[in-house]
């Protein structure tokens, strides 16, 4: 029997995430922990399965070890399938042309044969560094309804921030007449979310053309989309309303974590209809003895200290007399007694010694000269010794 | 380790705790915030290197099946062996099995097919950690016919307990089925090791002689016939023999040393359901409690176990309670010494109280 999939998703997960500094020294950005028990890639993968898309290629390149291990056979997302499912696609050595992925478009180009195995009508392109819940099926329906060649998901952003994004200039019917990548003077406030649906035949055609163009940077935003527009293909915008956050910087990653707090949070994870799946760890429930206020605590925690406005990952130990305020602790972190943590992001497997001082209270920290808006960042698996000190806004990736 | 198959009785001694087994089998009683009783025996097996486990069920095993699924959370979804459910099997002349021996009889077809040399048989009504491969080593070293695992603790009166007396070398020289006197005894924890072929011969022999009780007809008189050894389970052991015992066992998990012993080093596996992390509101006050994923806490919680997805309303006070999955406790409620089964809703302003020796029990799916 001939089998096919209507839509195949390709998830670009090769980004280095250099603006996350120490958090991505050893792991790819999509594998960075988020919201106490998740990793960033849980969001696009869960969105796929919740939208009825069960075939996903994950394109990795930079430091893929943790990511590969995490995605595994896709079982946590119900993506372990006999036909379809999740597949890790690393750059490979071919007979004629061997290369790393040279850009987002080139990464997809090198895996056209993977897509063609499923003979899809549509291809969904996703990126692995956004926190959001979205029904891609609705977007696909809009794409089909409009008989579009390419549909780009977009959302309104404050005009003053628009120059950080790819900006869509659209007609009243939603068709796009111009695409500007990070314009200095944006004409509209509709930002591309980096989510594209292509009619498969058109995608293949323009990827081939792009590959032959020596001047191209092999990038969707800079090359492929403008080329399609110039050739007069039907390109539509798809308005998304809801929570969406690019967590590519330390401060946006911190903000997105804080958006989970509160009984009515900015971003709701606990609704049961569109569950965000993850490789849930096997730890017992959190033991709470201290003071925990306006915070999230994942399983396996042993909390005897004080936690305010913070996100505490799996298997964290916060000893009696320790304080964690306005911070994100990723997982397997021990904070010994008397230590104080303020306005910080701390990566997995870190040990904070007795009476160590990490960061400073927000009001003070934001005044510090730093690349992170005053947020203190501790990289993976480091140890801060007894009475150690890390100042506000410092980025540390070795023992102190 | 020696090739071993596991057999678990998921549905034994249910009459001890009718409140919780009315809607489910013994093995699927929720415990410790996110576990089911069967998780302990099953995880012990997996952690002992056993990859084929037969699960003997009786009635009401829907919730057990829902929990176990294909066995993938225990790494037991396998082509060879893995987790195999053994529902009651009866020919026209028989009804559902009435005792352990009849249940084992129903599992003989499964055991005959197994290529494993040894078999570990365990109940699913207890919280403990044990490496069964150590028991098998001990069994082999003694060249034993049967090895029974015991735990030394004080019993007040006989409660389906089987106690042993052992010689210096560990050989059991007397088995009491219904001990009359209390005191510190070597109590059988319903974990038994034998060679598979030997067990099959025992079952065959029991059928031929019309035996009905494994303990009374086989083990107790077997002391002189067979080499039966006792293996001591040291450390924490709690069997759930009543609602009150269920209550205290849950609270024992609030003790750090017990928690470390049971959950440390090697995982206790269980079904995973991807709830969001527990959320503590501005008004939350939590002391000495286990809080599972998916909980949203706006009130006060002390000395309690909250299972997944429990909501505690503003100004509610929950003390010394076990609140199971997806309960909603309304605003300004006051609960103490309450065991509330899954999916119940306590409306705003309710006060409910039991006491330490008699917790107040709320049935599954109640609206109060």
C-alpha cells in the first residue's frame, strides 16, 4: 500500500544560541531547560502532536548530544511511530557534496529526500527556540483555503521592537507584498514567527533554485521567501494571537519563565486540552518544608529554604536558611544553607556553597553594567564554593 | 544474574482495605503522591534485572491496566518477555480463583512457556526496596528449594501474617500461619524465590492432592520436606493492611530517611502523565508536605500528601490529609485527617475532620 503524510514538519534545531552565553556552551538552544520541567523543544514537538502532525524531522548541528538523547525515539510526545514519528537529521557525508548545514534553507535542502519519503502535500518549517502553543492545523487549513504557495505565521509586536524581526508588509486580504528581514525602519508591526507552511512542490522548486544561486546565504528569511515573492508566488500571512516568546536572550528567557507564575499566568501550562509533553523525570513529588511563594516547583525537589517568585526545576535541593528570589533554577541544583540567590538563571547540576551570594536584588541588579540586563548566569555543572560571590549581571561558566 | 521471571499478585488481600479497593485492585491503590502500590514490586523487579513479569489480576483491574499500559514506563514493553497480564483463567467447572494457589494454577501456562530458571513471586501491597537478585544469589548459595523473604518487626495480633523461626544458617525450621502471640517476629513479606521447574512441580502436586492454601498445605508442612530458607529484608517495609496503615505509610514518606531509602539510588518507576510543575500562589503556605506536579496551591497545606492536579483554594486549610489526583478543595475549607480518593470536589467553606486512628474517607468522584 502506498502511504503518505499530508504534512511533514521540519524543526530547525541547529542554532548555536550564542546570546544565551554559558547556557549554550555545551548544548543546543532547543535543549535548554525551561519552566522547571521542560526543554524548549517540548513546545514545537508538543504543538506538532497536538495539531495532528506526527512526522517531524529535527535538524541538528551544534552540540547535538543532549538534544539527541532528549528527543530519543520520540516516545514522550507519542512520536514513536512505525511510519512517521520524530527523526533526528544531522548533516551527513554524501558522495558528491559533503557539508555542514550552511543556513536554514540549506538544512532543509539537504534533507529533501527525507521529506519525499512521506510524499507530503505540505511542509511545515519550525524553529526550536520559541515558547508558545499553536494549532498548526488551523494554519494549514488557512493555507489550503487560500490555495497559497507559502503561509507565514505572524503576530503584532510593539513597533519599536519590530526591527528585531522579519517584518511582513501585507495587503488587507492577508497576502504579503513585501518581506523585510530586520528592517531599520519597519513599515508594519507584523513580525514573522519563523513558522512557515509551504506547498511541497513549491518548496522543492525554490530550494533547488536557491541552492544553485552562489550569492545566496541559503536562508529562508533573507533568500528563499524574497525569491518566491519576486517570482509572484501566492504568499499569505497567518495572524496568530496568543502567547509567543522568542527565548533567544537571557532576559527573554528569564521573562518567559516568569510568565508562568501566578494563578492566572501570562502563559498557561496547566490546561489539559493542549498538554505540553516532556520527558518527565522519575522523581518523587516535591517535599516542601520551607516557604514557597508565587513559584513553580518540579518533582524531586527537597525545599527547606525560602523561595519567592522563582521557577525551580527537577530534583533541586534548597537547604534550610537558603533564599532563592526572582530566579530560574533549571534542575539538579543544590543550594546550601545560608546561600542567597537573586535575579539569576542557574543551569543544571550546579552546587551553590554555604552562604554564597549570587546576583543582587532586581532593583539594584538592573543598574549593573552587563550583557544580560543585570541577570546573573551560572553555566552547567559548576560549583560555587562556600562564601563565594557572583555579582549581578556576571556570566560564569567555571567554578568560583 | 541468574535468568529470572517475576510474578506479581496484583489483587491479593483486598478485603483488608475495602475503601480503596472497591473501585480498583490492590496494586493500583495510589500512594506517595504519584505512585501506585504495584510500582514498588514491579520497579524492584526491573531494578533487579528481571525483564519478564507476569501480572496476575482478578477483578476490577481496569485501573491497573490503565496504569500499566504496555509496560513501557518500566522498560517492559518488549518483544521478548516484558510485562504480561494474566487475567483470571477458568474452565467451565471453575469460577474466579479464591486463593493464592488457585491463582498460581492459572499462571502455570505462562510459567511453562518461560525459559527462565528462577521465579520471584511478590505481592503488590507493600512499600519497600529490595534487590531480588540478591535473594536469588542467597537461594543458590544455600542450594535451597524455596527462599522466603521476611522482615523483622513487631506485630500486635495475627493479621494474615506468616512468621518464621530460623536456624543460624537461615534455614526456616518452623512456619506459623496464624501466630497467636504478638511481639517482634520474622514476618513473611510475601516474596518467594524458587526454581521455575520446582514451583511448577509444587503446583502440580497441590492440584493432585486438592490443596487449597499455599501457606497451610505447602509451606508449613514443607519445612521438613524441603530446604526452605529465610532471607531478611533489612530497612523500610510497610504493608498496607488497613486504611489506617495506608494513612500512616503515606506520612512515613514525609521522613527524609525513608524517602531517601525508597526513592534514592534506583528509581521507582511509574506511569508518567506530563502535568505542569506544581504552582504555589502568593497566598500559599506549605509545610512538611509532598506536592506533586499539576497542583495549584493558594491555601495552607501541612503534613499532607497531595497527588497530581490537586487544587487548594484560597484560605483553605489542609492538615494531615491525603488528597488524591485531581481533587478540588474549595476556598476557606478546613480539612484534617481526611483521605480523599480521586476526582472529588469539596465545596467552599466545608469543614471535614477525622482523627489519627480513624481518618475520614471520601470516595472517588464525590461532591461534598
